C-alpha cells in the first residue's frame, strides 16, 4: 500500500466516522441514543467496524514503512 492509498482510505473512514458522530449527536438530542433503538445499535456497530478498520490500516502502513 502506498502512502497516498493510506491517506485516501483513512480519509474515507474519518468522513464516515464524522457522519456517525453527527447522527449520534442528533439521536442524543432526540433522546433516542440508547440500545433499545435498533438504528442506534447499528450505528454503534458501524462505528466499531470503522475503528477496527482504521487500526488495521494503520498497522498495515506501519508494517510496510518499517515502523
């Protein structure tokens, strides 16, 4: 993976995480950010997935750069 590929993938992950943060904040204002709300649960699963993908991406670029 090139550094440019890493940056692009990381940027896409961060944009998705920003969107999740906005939706979560909106749910909090509407008092629907709780585990009884299936949309909230799916949002948290998506966040967890993206954070794990970000960690994998960072590990990959660190391994390829010798860091």
